[in-house]
C-alpha cells in the first residue's frame, strides 16, 4: 500500500496532519466533588512524529559495495530522503526529521526523545520507539550505555538524565520496569525467573498493565544504569550474517513518574500560613502521573540474507510476525479503519496506547546505505510514512494526592516543634551543595588540565617525530647519493662491456660476410666451363657456403638479443590498470574491397536508422579476414583493423576466439613492428584486455610479450600509449606463477620507467601494478615459497612508493598504500623500508587513512613486526 501520497515525479510528502506544538495544558480551576480526578484535562491532538536515521557503511559493506553508490541520498536541510530505484530514477520522501550518518547521539535525542520526556514530566504518557532492519543501529540509538564514550549514550540513558534533572526526589518518585517480548512471551529482564507475565486490560479505561512485572524505584542515574546493564545481560541475542549481535527480542523499558503540581503546592502553603487550624479546608495537592515507554524493536530480517536456521529461524519467524501485526495496526489507524487488529500480537497490545491512544509518540526508523538491502530499506521507509498519518489524543493524568497532604501536615507540625533543627539541616544541605559544586568545578578543571596536557604531549610528540623524520630523510638522501654514485659507475661499466661485446659481434659478422664473398668468388672460378674435376669441388664449396649462411643467421639473432638487453638496462618499473574503452564509432574500413559485406551492412543500417554492434562484426565478415588486415600495406586499413580487434577483445566472450585465430600473435607482432603511435596504442590496449585472462597471460609471456611491451614503454612518449602498456603489465603482475619471469624479462623495470610521464592515468596504472606484484610476493612469503628480499626493493621501487604514498589522486594513493602494507608484511623487507622512510608512511596510514581496511592492515602489520616495533620504541612512537 502506498503511503504518504504518490506523485508522478517520485516524491512522497509527509501527511498534512494537525500537530500540537506543545503538550502542556492549563489545569481547571476546580476539581470534582468525589475528591479524585484522573484524565480530566481536555484531550489534545498529536500526530506521531517520525524521524529517519542513516547508518554509516560498516567494514563488510565498504569491501563488498566499494564500487556501488549508496541506495539513499540524504537532504537534511529539506528533511527529505531520496531512495534510488536505479541510476536514473529515485523516489523522494519527507519526514519530520532526517539524520545523516554523521548525526550525533545528542542531536538525535534532543530532536526525537526530549520533547516526549518533557511531556511525560508534565503528566502525559510518552513513547519512543526504534524500528528498522536488523543491523541498522536501533539498539545503538536507544540502548547504548556509553561506558567507553560518553557521547555515544543512547536515548534510554539520556532520558533518565533529563528526568532526574527536572524532578525533586523529596516529593517526586521514579520507578522502572524492564521487559522483553520473546517468542510471544513477556519476560522480566530484572527477574529472569518471571518468564511469562500476563497482560491485563482495564475494561473501563482500556489501559494495559503488567501486574507481574518487577518495579524498581530508582533514586539516581548510577542505579538506573546498573539496572539497564543487568537487563541487557539477560536479553536474547545471536550472531547472524547481517549483525554480530542481533537482538532476538523486543525490549521494553517502562518508566513511571509521579510528580506533584507546583502551583497546587503554593496554594497549600499559603493556606497553611494563614489558617493552620482549619485543617478541614485544606485541599490536597494535585499529583500527575506520566509513563514513558522506550521500545527497542528487534530488527526485521530476511532468512535468506541473515542465514538463520534451527531455533534462530523460529525466532526470526516470531519477530517478523509481531512486526507484521504492528504494521497492520499502523495501516488501519492511518486509513481510519473501523477495526484495528490490536489483539493479533502481544506487541500490538502493549503498544495500544502508543498508536491511536493517549500517548505522545516519536518513532525513529533506522536504515542502511547498502544497495543490496534496498527492498528492506524501502519497506522501512514506507512503514515510517504510514506511521506519520496516525493521530493520538493526548491527555494529562492527574489525581489528588492525599498521602502527600498527610505528609505535608506532618512536616508542618514538625516545623513548628523543631524549627532550629530543620534550619541546621538546611544549612548543612546548603554547605554540602556548595561543596559538591566546588568539587564538580575542581574535577572539571582537573579534566580540562589533563586534556590540555594530553594535547600538548601529542603536539610535542608529533614535532619530535617530524624532526626525527627530517633528519632521517637527510641521512637517507646522503646515503642514496653515495649509492647512486656507486650504481652509476657499475651501470656504466656494464654498458661499456655490452658495447664492446656488441662491437665484437659486429666485427665477427663483417668477417663472416667477407669470408662468404671470397667463397663466392672461388665458386665462380670453379663453375667456369672446361675446369677438370670441378663438380666435386663445387659441391664442397656449396656445403661450406650453406654452413656460413647458417652461422651468419645465428650471429644476427645474437645481435638482436644483445640489443634488446641493452635497451632493457634503461627501463624502470611501475604498475597500473588499463581498461580499453570500447569504441563504437562504426567507421568502415576505406579501400577494402574484401569487406563488401561490411559496407553493405552499414548501408542497410543507414537506411533503417540503426547501427550494427561491433561485437558481431566477425560473424558478418569473418575474424580471420579481419586479422589478415593487420598485415595490410595501407596504414589506414591497419588502424581500422586493429580498432575492430581491440573492441572485440574488450568483450570477454570474444577473447578466446581471438586467441585461437592467432589474434594475440598478430597484435604482438604489430606492437613490435609498427612505428605508428596510434597502432601501437590500440594494439597495447587490446593486449591489456586479453591480459585480464590468466590463460592469456601465460601465452603473452611465452610469445615474448613482456620484452615487446618493455621496448614500447621505453620508446613511447604518448601518455595514452603508456597507459595501455602499463595496464597490460599491471595485469600480468597479478599472476603468482609469472613473478620471476616477469622481472627477469624486464617487466618491472619497464613499469618503473613509465613514471617519467607523470600523467595521473599512467601513474595510477603503475601504482596498481606495483600493488599487484607486492600482494603476490606477500602471498608467496606467507606460503614459504619466497624467503628473500622483495624484487621491488632490489629494482629500486621503494623511493617512488614512499614519495607517492600520500599522492593527491585517490586511486594512486590507495594502490601505493596497499603496496606498502604488503611489502611490510615480509619481515626481511623491514630494515630496507625503515632506512627508506617507509615506516613514517606506514604510521601515517595507520592513523589517517580514509579507508578502514587499509588503516587496520597497516596497524596490524606494524604491531606484528618485531623490527618495526623496536624502531618505534627507539623513536618513541605510540600507536
């Protein structure tokens, strides 16, 4: 059933019901003649007030829904909430108040519950109830005790604080009962042996009471919190997939307040002063009785999501049945139905006065942001919208307090007899009050001083850490200069050796060519007519010539290998993600007579006003024919052909067909042979898409793809080309089986070499590759397969990682932070990371990282490493 009114634009507004800004009413001038009065004040209309509160994402949702937006959008300034249907459409709802995930417990209490508490102190009945899906924060909102953090106190604790602050314990009284409704039985949380309390309903007034419940009179806040703690210990809870501490019962806290009316007491005092002997004319003071009901409903749940089974399944059924009965009553009241099914559940019987009765009611509904639970969120919102239509008739409950009158008369007599004694007691009380206030001020001053001292200590510690960090950075820079000088000399020697070897091979090749020319000359002499015995010599010379030709080819292959190794010495490492955008331009390949079916297809689509999907292009033309165009002499043809292959490779279903047809081999050859920047960029993107498959990764390595990608990374200057190459290498870095070979063939150095571009997209892919490689190394170390230093450290990646661990770009920063955490998990890397300044970044990540999972991983890594712990103790760093 739609609630709150449906509109075409998807907006649902709060019902326009008559509300009461204040629940206070003036007392009548005279009482009834029978000497007792109850609920004689005219009733006031009061609509149920509904507020909605959004819970922040928990750790499980941060991991599972990282790539998805929240299903709700909060607009607190408009008191409006949008529930997304999809990426284009959403429904809008309005409530009396809308709380974001950052709303404090104090603000929730002051908006939702404090007006109800004030009305209860004035003699009305009041109800505050929390409703929502399991795990959305109902118990946190209502029943949080706040032992560790005082700001986290819930509505129950804060309500009692306000009550004690506004009553006089000498004349007023407060008593509480704490119950739970479990499996349709009412149980006493303060006396677990009392596990089946009956509900008694007054036939005349319709009031509901629980005569078997334990009622405890409380005199201070501490005793009340102890009672709550005892009750919570007896409450049923269980661990489900949606909530580690899921409440399996409805908790109901009943607070009964009796207050004398101050105006009546003043009249009484005036009469006693002027006519103390006319006791028969004394009018007894008025007594107001208010009842506050705080209800923490058990969360609704779907069994297939919560994983409940066995007895927990029966509990879930009972919870859902009672909540369903409550929803039916709300619907009936919202629609002004003649029949309200109150007796369908004990929960609805207990809340009879809260909905449609004489109680002032506030409802807070809690929801979560996860799009996986959108259906439950929508159901909760609609429940709140229907509840906003329910009207209650508020009444003050007053009666004459004869006991109070008798007590007042006794006090008056005692006052006349022992005036001096009472004055002395009053004086002592005033002294005690002043002492308590002074003690409070002293405690507050001590607390402020302790906080200031703590802040100053933290500030001094941070300044000390910064100074130590700067000194170590200077020392590391000096060490790095010395190391670079040594490495530069070693690198120059190695390059010189390779140059000499290359020159030697070229001289050998030249000598072989001269020898071949001589042999050819001799062969010409022997092939002249008239030569005796020339046939046998010719055969020998031919065999020698063939052997020389084979040797020449072998020497040429060695020269190519040496040139490749020479190029790899100048590369650096990096890692990044590359996803080739799927091009849908539909441009035909000009000058290709063999693709006439494709041209006819485009003409036909132009006539019909539609365009054919490029993923079905190989079915129209043929994949082998498209791949053959990669070897065309026409550069334009090759560009369009490689675009088609790249778009096909973006679809996972086409990748296997492309590889089987030799497409991977053709793309690698095109990447190595083409000098056109566009062709190389698109070919690298297609290879990056194919490299997302583990089977294709091994084929790329087998066919020399890493060497080709490394050469392309060294030659290319276009950021987009480098982004595609870095993405392909980053995908290969995530394969545990290829780690050693990837580094041996120059993949890591090529990745690090691409940071020269400084383009954010390229750096993001480099960071992803490094994070993938570090994760695989960490996994191998944990399994005992790798006991040595990280290859990333040996290849000089640590300075770049430390430099970019706090990069402004979130994608680069997140990957680099993960890489640091994975490197630090291997104890053998700890000393190098400390000398390279990584300890400070790990400490910063453990404190300031915006993601909880990375922050906890950094903290866990630091606390589990003896080397890091020893260094932090030396530097006086505290986690």
